[in-house]
C-alpha cells in the first residue's frame, strides 16, 4: 500500500493558481534547456522513500484544505549552492482533484497514510459550471455537491 506526503501550498489561493505556477516553472525549465520535469525542493528528505515511490502522491493543502494531489515519480538528494543538503520531489505535472479534506497548519511536509488520503473526485464530480473554486470547495465540504 503506498504512502503519501502532504504539504502546505503557501501563497496559493486555488488549484488554478498552483496550475499556473507549475506551467510557469515548466516554461522556465524549457527556456533554460533543463529537463522538462516538475521538481519541488524541500529541506528534509523522507526516510520512507520506497513506500512513497510505490504509488504515492504529494497532496497539496491549499488555504487549509487538501484539494489536489500530484503523483510522486522520484526523490533525489541535492546540495544547494549554500552547501545545504535538500530533497527534490519529482512530480507528475498533473493535478488530480480530490475530495476536500481540511487540515491544520504545519511546517514542512507530513506523511499521509493511504487509508487517510482523500479519494479522487470522479470526472462528473469535478464539474460545477459557473461556480468559483472556493464556492465549490465549500459546498463539497458541506456535503452539498
């Protein structure tokens, strides 16, 4: 059974914002001639890498609610220009909407057992024509969508 990570998406107001950030970073990597992969750098490296890479995802907490996930492809140890060891989370640049799940603030990342991970939204649940994302999220959390 896979293990997942959860992380706060600081400064991001919606999944659309996150999508924009990903697109910008991918475009910048193309301009620099870097490999076209989405990488998120974090200070601490997960110790349970084998479990995470066995189908795990990074679940993003946006404005206090898990709203989307990205499948994890790889974990890489890197040393920054400042000499500090860090971990690159290599992610599939695809955002998979999940059932909203509230989370309290925390620092860094946290493990998320598969049994506690919010389920993916079915294709028909993703559609709410004409409603803004924050309203759809609230309605889903109330069980009205």
